[in-house]
């Protein structure tokens, strides 16, 4: 598809909304909108008791508290995903990780957004708190993998990045003989 006119429709601290006139292969043209979003990270953190560190926070868009894995956006394009993961982990849980392993990376919602997310497994945690963002009020909830599976089954975890992160980490741990569960 050929791109013609592009215009910025809306801008905020988290994302920009763009509209484009696009020529289609059949000769017609259409207007398409998309969201420009900085890359993001999601972290499955495992504490010394082999528990996942879930967080509970209120999400205005869905008007409820959600159970999630720690996550956030790169501050700028010079910040590496691993550095961002450590920063977000410290801000949201009070820990950093001695071992950080990339599990997966990819687009979250490519139908209308270019947000690209890096999923990490964090282990060998140590206390290293950073001040959370001023609009974050987070409760940490250590959870075993079996408890997390139950929370998935009964619909208490409904955040897609968290579901994917837990599945990725669980699969990795089951296949990695040196990782003790």
C-alpha cells in the first residue's frame, strides 16, 4: 500500500494518534488511524521463594484493579529494553534482578498500534527500590505459579501481557533444567 498524507490527530505523554490516507491495491483509497507508542517491557519476576511478583493497580481505561506483571515504557529510544526492565521492576516492586533473560519480543496490537514489547524473566532479585511514578499506586502480590494458573483459570488475571508473560516464563522454566522451580 502506498502512503499519501499523514497527519497528527492527538498527542499525549504516552502515545500519539496519526491518520493516513492510504492507496489500496484495488485502486481505492482509505483513511487509516494508528497509535504511535514507545517500545515497552514486561517482567516476570521470580523471588527467592520461587514466587511470581504480581502487582495490583487501578487501570482507568477499564475502571478496575488488575493483577499484572510489572511493565512500562522505555523513557526514550536510547534506553535499552534491559535497562528499562530493571528500572520498571525497581519502581513497581522495589527489586532489581541479578539475572535478566529475554523471553520474547513482538507487537502487541499491530492492527492499530506500533507498540513493541520485550518480555523478560527476572531472577536473583535484590532490594533496590526506586520512587514509583506519581500516578502509580501499586500493591505487590507474591504468587506461586500454581496460584497464578488458578487466577488465570478463574478470570482474576485478565491482562493479556500478564497471561503471555506467565505462560512464557512457565514454559521456559519447565524446559530449563538448571532453573529450580
